[in-house]
């Protein structure tokens, strides 16, 4: 069955930060896992380039909106390269095909009686491109703010509306029938509570600015940026041509989003799709936010985390590992360089790197650099070898549930067990006392390392690729199914080299 995974499309009013990298990383790991499992995957990311915020940001930069979005969108495309993301496509909402998809969806909703023309009055946050009810606002020093902290202003303008109020009961029925649609459970509860309070019709056009997709048949209006943005997920697979080759990937298996945009994805988006007679995505997963050394991240504090700078300082794979290891995906977390240092030194270098280097160095010195013969598994070896068969299954289930930190913990639990095994078996001492047993132990450790490196590829593709090279695993034998086929006895193994460099941790 095809797998379709998406990041949110990132808003181009500023340069990429750690939050963008985090969401895309989670998507990338799951995409790589499914590909390694033999599944056909379509992984989409891109940029959201319309709306009042972008128009203003472009004006402040002294550029026209298209020139501005071309520049900033490229920064997000560059991030996918820097972070090693394996996306199959990158969509921009300024593309001609996206205009066509948005207008086709609008016409379909209109023909089905879900859109009408009226006028809107309400509290609007330019920063969020969203309206808020009076009961959601907080007032400080005479200024009203949205729950996000964005200031709001009272606006009145002609607007087309989507009849969202008619979808309250239908959405609640949908959530009940699809309990895994919203994750994690705490976010699901928030959405259901909000919908139960009653939904008002949604303003879906603007006349106060022009940088957007024109409403079909009424050029005075441009589409509400969220109707435009959400449509990207079906634009990318061929909509409105439901016979397009890529349409087989719809509905999406997971939309990965930040918790700040969950309402748009879990309420508006399924309502739009069902109103248009299209199937909603299978799952929307909303992750938490990062703080920086215990402080809320903000431009005013000057503590925005640049993922490119982190990669340059610490290396790509350690950053990829840390972001998904340190915090349960779905919860808020704190980015700490001390914590990063402990993960890199204590887990990657000491636990995994040391095991690989000791094992492969012993094979080089004591087995003429050739892979020892595959031996039978003795009772004393079962604690190392037996769990390997179940590891892909247990890790796969955890990744399907977006429990990345638990998947990594399960892998490293076994790696720590392998370190215990090599310490107890002491193959360096067996060369004199029992050389046959020495080769057995080293081959079992090689088998285990191959499994760990294969399963860790989605998290640390470059470093695990290097480890698989050192293990002598051919490039066409690095999928999960290949683990069932042992490597040939006696193949030459290259001299090992360290996988991770330790870093100094500030006191």
C-alpha cells in the first residue's frame, strides 16, 4: 500500500528555524523507515507563500511578493539538503498547478452549496492569519491578544464563508469513528472540546490585500490563506485530476504539524474535504514546541535556534538523533547543549561507537580482516542474538505511533546489552584460550551490529551508511528484509574508523 507523509508547508515570512527542521525530521525518519521496509512512499514538504503577513514582510524588505517568496522559499529548500531530508517533492503555493487546484476545490465546494457571500466582523490576528472568538482573547495593557500571543484587531470586510457550522456533529462523528485521526491523545481532547462548543461559519476570502489565489468569478477577493495552504496536500498528488498517477497516494497517512496549527488541520481541513466529497487524511500528529536552555524562543530574545549552525557545529546525524531522542514527540521540550553533549558522548560515542570500533578492530587484528564463519548460536549467545529478530517489528510499531524516543530507547537497550555481552565474553582474551570461540563471539557481534546499523539508518543515514560499509554490507542488502540473509563467510572488511567524535561539555 502506498504511504503519503507530509510536513506542513512552511510560511515564508522568515528564515527556517529549529521547529521547521524538527517537523520535517520526524517525517523524514518515518518515510525512510517505510522505504526500508519495502513500501512505496511519497514524502512532501514545501512553502506557504500567500497572505497578508507575506505581503507585509515583502514590503518591509523592499521587494515585490514574488521576488521575496522566491528568495525565502529557497532557504527552506536548502534546509532539506542541509538536514538530509529525503522528500520526494517540494511544493510552493505560488505554482500555477496550485492555483488551479485551489480554484477547482472552491468551485466544487460552491457547487455543493457550502459557500456563500456575506460580510465579516471579528477579531483578527494578522500574524496567525486567523480569527478568534471574544472568549479566546486575553487583554493586557488595553491590547487584546490571541491564545498564540499575537495581537488582534477588529476587522469588517465583505467575505465568502464556508458553512463550517453545519459540520459540528459530522466532525464529532468522524473523530469517534476514527480515534487515531488526531494524535497525541491530549491534542485530540483539545480539538473535540473545541468542536463540541459549537463551530461558527468560517470566513474564507479577503478583500483587504491581493497577494493570494483569486476567488473564481470574483477577482475582488483572494482565498483565505489557510484554505489555499491546506489544499497543497492534494495539489501535490494531482488534484483536481483524481485519475492522476500520484492520486493513488491520497489520503495522506500522516500530516505532521506543530500544535499551533492543529485546529486548521484537524477541524477545517477534514470539513473542507468531506464537503467536497474527498476522503480526509488518516492521521494528523501535532508535536510540541522547543525552548532554548529553558527560555521561550523568540526573535526579541535573540535565542532562535538555527538548525544549519547546529549541524555545522555538531554534525548532522548527532543533531538528527538528539532531536528525536531527547523529548517524546508530541510534548514540549528544551534544547540544551549540555543534554546534547551527554547524548552524543554517552550514547552515540560510548555505547554504539565504542561497540563497533572494538568489534571491528578485533576482527581486523585477529581474523585477518575477514568476516568469521557463521557459527551456531549457543545458549550463552541467545541474549544477544534472539532479540534481533523482533527488533524491526517493535521499532516499526513505535514509529507508526510516532513514538520516536521509545524506538531509539528500544534499539539502544539492545546495544547496551551487546556491550555487556562483549565485556562478559571478552573475545580479546579468547585468542589464547579458545580461538574458535573468539571467532564465534566476533561473528555474533557483527550480526548484531549489522542489525542495529540497518534499523538506525532512518535516524542517522550517513553515519549508519558508513558503519554498514565497515561491516561489509553491500548497498543492495541494507533493507529490513535483507537482515534474514547472512553475509558470506570470509568477506574482506575494511579497517574501522571512529563513527562519532566526542564533544566537550561545559561544566
